[in-house]
C-alpha cells in the first residue's frame, strides 16, 4: 500500500500512485479511494488511518476481528459517516467534504448498501421495497415496478413481488434487499456481513447470487465479513485490525468467473 | 421458585435504559396533570354554603358549578389518555427485556408484577406531587380582596333578588375543606387506572421465554363505525323535531336527555373506531396509486397498523366533536339572550378556552405516539437513510401518516358535533329581548367559523406535535443502528 498523504494536504486529486494493478495486469484508476481515514465515536477511536482502494467491478473482501472497525470503515467509504480526518474519493472527486444532502444523493444513485438484516420496510411488499429507490429518483410507479420485478428475478425471488418481509425467510429477505441495493445499477455495492444472519447453506447460496449479479452488472463490491469462506469470493482481501488496514493478499483467481 | 421480593421487582422495574426512564417520567407527569385537575374539580364540588364568595360568578352560583366541574373533568380525558399512551412508550424494548427475564425463570405473574409496579409507582409519584402542589398552591392563591359581585337572595317563594355588592372575595375556592378520604381517593385514582391499563395492555403481548409475540389487532371493522356514527348523527339531527312531534310530558325529560346522551356516545364511539377504519381505507386507496415514496410509505403503514396512527388522535377528535357541539349550543343560547347580558358569552368563551386546552393536551399524546413510532422503527429508518433516502422524505411520510387519516376524521367530527347539537337545541329559539317585551322566535345562525377554526386549530397543533416528535428522527439515524453483531 502506498504511503498515504496527510489528510490535511490541500491536494484532493488522487495521485497516480493510487492506480491499482488489476488481475489481468492492466493499471486502472481506482473508482473509490479511502485515504488515511480517521473516525471516532466520541472518545472511542474506531478508525485510525485506514486506507482502501476499489477498482471498477472489483470485489474487495474486508475482513478482521469483531470490533476492529470494518463496519465503520464501510460507513465512511459509503459516505454515511463523514470521516473525522482523511478523505474519501469517488470517481476522482473528494466526497468526504460534501454536505449530507449531496452524499445522500450519491448513495442513492451510485452506491448500493446491504446490511445483515432489518433494512426492508416491513409494511411494503418486496416489489415496493425494491422500487423505492427508483421512486425516490422520480420514476413512475409502473416503470419502477417493472424494474423491481426484473431485479427480483435476477436474484431468483420474482414470485415474492407481492409478499411482505415478515412473511419471508431470512434468505429471501436478503435476496430482496440485494435486489433493492442493485436496482439503481450502482457502481459500488457495500455489503456488511450480508449473510451473517443466515445459516451456512442459504448464506452461501445468497452470497453466490450477489457475486454473480454484481459481476454481470460490473458493480464493484466492498464485502465485509469475518468468515474466511465468504472472503474467498473476493478478488482481493484487506484486513482491518484496531482501526487500521493491511493489504492481505492478492487473490490468485484463475480466471473463472463463478 | 418463589416470587421475587418487592425490592427485587422494584429493581427490575427500574433497570431499563433511557426510554424506560422517559416512560416513567412522562407517566408521572401525566398523572400529575390529571390528579391536579381532579383536585381542582373536587374543590369546586366541595364548596359549601359557608364558603366564598369568589371573584367568578360561575363559582358563586351553585347551579353553575356542575358546568365548571364537568369542564375540568373533560380536561382529564386527554390527560388520562396521555397516561395510557405513556405506559406503552418504549414498551417493545421493555417487553423484550421482560421476555429475557422469563427465560431466566420468571413466571408470567412476576413479569406482570414488575410492569404494574413500574406504572403504578410512577403514577403514584406524580399524584402525590400533584396533591402537594395543590395544597401549596392553595396557600399561594388564598389572598382575599375587595371586588364587586352579584349576590342572589331568595325573596318569598318565587323571586330572587340580585344585588351588586362590594365584598371580600377569593379568586378560587381555596377555603373549602377536604375530608381526608377524598384526598386519599383523589391521589389513588390515577395510579389505579394507570396500573390497570398497563396490565391490560400487557395481555396483548405474550411474553414467552423465547421472545415477544404481539397479537396484532385485526383489521378495523368497517360497517360498525358507519352505523354508529350515521345512526347517532341522524337521530340527533332530528331530535328536537321528533321530541316536539311526540309532545311528551315534562316528566319525560330525564328519559329524553338520557336518549340524547346515548346517541351522543354512539357518535363518539363511531368516531373512535372509525378513525382506524378511515386510516386503513385511505391507505388502501392511496397505496396502489401514488408515485411518491413518502406517501407510499405512509399509506402502507396505515394499512398495516391503522390503530397505531389513530390511537393518538382519538382525544383530538373527541375535543373537536364536543367543541363543535358546544359552538352550536352557544349560538342557540346567544340568539336567545339579550346581547347586553354578557354572562353566557363569557361562560362560553371560558368553555372554548377549555376546549383549546384539551386539544393542546391531546397533542402531548400524539407527540408521544409519533416519537414511539420513530423509535420503534429506527433500524429501518437508519437503513433507508444509509441507502440515500432523504430525511425530508421520511419526515413527510411521518406527517402523512398522521394527517391523512386525521383531516377527514376532523371534518366528520366537526360536522357531526355541529349538526347534532343543532338538531337537539333547535334552529329557532324563543327570545325575550323583543322591543315590545313579547316573546318571539329567532333563527339561530349556523356557526361555521368557530367549528372550522377549532378543526384547523386541531390539525395545526397536530402538525406541531408531529414536528416535535421528529426531533429524535435525527438521532435515530444513529449509525449505531447499522452496526452488525460481528
Ligand atoms: N455508535 C458507536 N458508538 C460508540 N462506539 C462505537 C459505535 N460504533 C462502533 N463503535 C466502536 O468502534 C469500534 C469499531 O466498531 P465496528 O466498526 O462496528 O467494528 P466491526 O464492524 O469490525 O465489528 C468498536 O470498538 C466499537 O465498540
Ligand atoms: Mg460490524
């Protein structure tokens, strides 16, 4: 990992050193960069200079022990939390200084987020849950519903379109949630332990679907997990420990696209 | 296993988090308000022949005192509803805590005991403070001064002599004596009611060692409220005409009054049950039609939990209903009296003040319920926020959830109150203010402005209460909600 410049430096443009080596050896500009991010919850320092880069379409596994700061790193990278110090750069633009309104719009259009559980609105049907981000962007009802149907189908749950979350299994809920995260065709999907609340079998099945759909759509994924098996889905792995990041390994994937 | 000691139960009752402390605090505050109103009402009721005189005419004339007492008791309706709401504030979290206690071996009745103790003691604390405040306040306001008042003296068997005299008066009945048992009873009423309510509310919730099962109320009835409301309103609208037609004996008056009251209660009940039905129906109408996310979220909530959003507006609706009826009665009294005589005008103005106070008090319940709705859904709201849903969309949906069912209900309540009271008191009254001293019939104007104002006031105060409850919406986007277990 490059020596990150001090967060107080006035130069917001990503330096050429930020370029990533992708698997086929070509250098490409990173889509998302977190540079020396510091974040504290009051006196609790959760991130102390974390670095991260994500290339377009890349699946990055973020691992580390519980309480090491993985979730915080993701929330900072996704622009939910503004870092106390350091920068988040998306598509060559520093987004960490943007207002909450601007970051909110970015999350709505460019990012998708997926949590462990509890992100679907229980009163809305699966179709409406998935259509919600499109409606927020001004889509018409019919149009949004059609798109929602399509994405539910990609995750193999088209038949749930009129079912409400309380009547779904955990695996079904996470597939619907994934469809909602992907419906805006984001360039980055942030997933914090997306299968952490599921049993091994359905967890693996859901994970495979997420990876497959993300690869088909060319969406970059920041995949947070503490499960080595899940981490193996990533192209690269970053280890978080006590609020700092370490590049673990370059996954030698042998070209199969799962 | 033996029952935990009182001390243990107490400790368990108080061992909750922030929202448990808030619940205890607001329950006590609601009990304080209610008990204070009870003391004020009782002090008017206890005025004896040797007490007084007072600055205000309504306190001096025994015939007017019941009106004062009823007004004060009416004010306790919203405060009592408030206490009821409070006992459920943050309750889902508490219920989960209690379920864990069940897991640890507590029996169902131990859990009920903990809840009863918590609510009962909180309300008791508030009531005690109210009693102390009342008796301290009595000394504070006990000053006497000179004022001109009207005295009544009976002369012979028929006549009453009204005299304007200067007398030493008190502002309020601070001189009445309270028998000890009344003090005890007044302090006990609210804690007993609150405890009963919280235990009853708990019966809706099955606390098993494996968690909390809330038996959700079924979809609200559609026909019943329409029948109650429709029949009641129709009956009262034609009430005086029918009574005139029947040409009843004077002795039938109590029966006639009772019949009228039953119809009145029918309308009120129809309104209360109907609130939830209106919420569900408007939700069902809107949900498949809207393109707006905020409206969609609100409509779906109304379908899924019609009682949640209307429970809190119950006392607002009642205030609007009774208030509009009062406006019709007022119009009828004022049409029949000499405009020089300001007694009725003043009395009805005071009554209107009471109504506004009732609406404002009702809004405290509304603020509690909306806050509770936000807190209960904080994880979902935080996730929506993280996914880029603007806060204004979420705020708009919470506003819509309250206002969409409230506006039609308020219109119905105001119209029903106005028309039924007019039906009872008639649209023509006899007046003795004719120049030649003859009794003539005058038309009672239909008061539209004041009930409309009352309705607008109710909706405006509801908007404010909802806005106030959106404050924790900021907090509930707390990222803490988004952290996962690992
Ligand atoms: N809302 C919060 N308030 C206070 N401390 C927090 C909060 N969220 C996280 N932390 C602390 O920050 C550190 C990192 O937490 P988190 O990012 O959730 O780690 P992980 O996802 O790796 O388990 C932990 O020590 C945790 O206790
Ligand atoms: Mg975490």
